[in-house]
């Protein structure tokens, strides 16, 4: 995961972060690598959901959750916070999140690990904990790109290009440059990770991905609806993480 994420991350150019290029109609040419990073994020999250929901046996689903939790924790150790969020977003996908009986069988240790991971990448306080982690860590590192895209959108939309005197707003330019400089800082140092073709092929196998409609249908088949009581109160998994994933429309 980290090998593939970093390969895309380092190819993103500074120009792609200008003028909210990733949101424009010509984003495929102006922000190609941001779009690829977004696509990769969503595909990995979808893979994790698919690997959990496609298992009709409860113990197999529990094992899948525990395996991917371990993967996410390794990503944390490697400072791949993008990877941590890919997995955390999958756990709060509605098709997985609603599996009350499955979550009840997940070990306390695994739930505690998930809670710690979600705390790191939580969107609370404009990703306060994640920013702290990024400022403390030494590269190599893969930050969560969506956090920076939100920062840049806030600057672009909240600050005029020109001052009241009609002069170029250099303050805005400096704020944008600061965000891009931080991203570039993390792009400079490569990971020393062995490329394992078998793992890469697995992570890139589109045939393993189930669409959202099929996932939810299968989720209902393995655990039919029992009540309207929110699973959040029953399994103790905070729902906020699922709202932070990179959107497919970006």
C-alpha cells in the first residue's frame, strides 16, 4: 500500500494545487496526479470493504477486520497517514459499519487499535491530531492529501486575489505557498520498501472491488436489519472518520 501510494504522491506537481484545479472540468489534465491519488484512495477503501463484506462466515469477517487493522497500524508506523485513513474510512462505510454482530466479535485489542488510529486521523479541529503527527514525524511520510486540498480551497475561496487597492494579494500567495511547501517537503524522501509483485497485483486487482449497491445488498444478506438503534452506540466506533475520505468527484 505504502509503495503504491508514494509512487503516485511524489508525481504530484506544485501546479496541480493552484486554482483548485482538482475541482475543475479539465481536472484530468490540470490535476492528473491528484485525481489518481484520489482514485487510489477510494479504490483501497472499496477493496477493504469488499474483502470484509464478501465473507459470509462471521469469523472470516472478524479476521478480515483484524487483518486490515494490523495493516493500518503498520501504515501508521511507516508514517503513511493516507493509508491509515483509507482503512479507517472503510470501517465506517455503511456496509461495514452496520455489521453489529460482527463488530461484537472483534477483539477488544483490535477495537482499541482502531480507536487510536481514528483518533490520529480524525477531522476534528481541522485534523488537529494529524497535523501534530505530521509536524513531529520525519520523512518519508505520506500525508492525507484531502486535508491539504481543504486548506487550499479555504484559502482560495476565503481570500481575494487582489487587495482593495487593486494590488496582487501577496498574503494569499504566501499562504498557498506555505501549504505547497509542506507537501513538497514530504515528497522529497523516498521509502525503502521492497516491491512485492504479488501484493501489488492484489492491491491493483479491480476484479476484487464490489460496487456500493452490491456491497450494501450483501451486507443486509449477512446481517439483516434488526432495529433502528445506531450501531455506533453498540460497537463504540466513532462515525466521523468516514466523512473525511477523498471524494470521487474531487
